């Protein structure tokens, strides 16, 4: 079992306080995270098993759309 620690900001005016994490999945030793930020809407990032962070600056208007694209990225990595 893998444990993921989520760190929350200590002050409310931080840009991190405006980030909303929707989904965190572990797929084939990579982590897929879907999150929302004001001005950038929904996005995803992939943390690879080697520690690299991947994603695009594309905007998705729903969490589901960002999740679908992130899962597609993971499928294409194999």
C-alpha cells in the first residue's frame, strides 16, 4: 500500500490555498493528479516512477476531461 501525504498551506492568501485537488491515482508506479487553479481551470500532472513531472499547460473545463487526458498520457507511455 502506498501513502500519499497532502500538504496544506498555513496561510490563506497563498496561491497554494487556491489549488483544489480532485483526483490522485497511482497507475503502473506513476502518480496522476488532477487539480484546479483559478485562471488555469483543470489540469493534470503525472509524476513518473523515476520522479519526473509531466503535463501540459492546456486548460480543461472539467475535472473529468483532465482525468481522461491524463489517463491517455499514461496509456501512451507504455
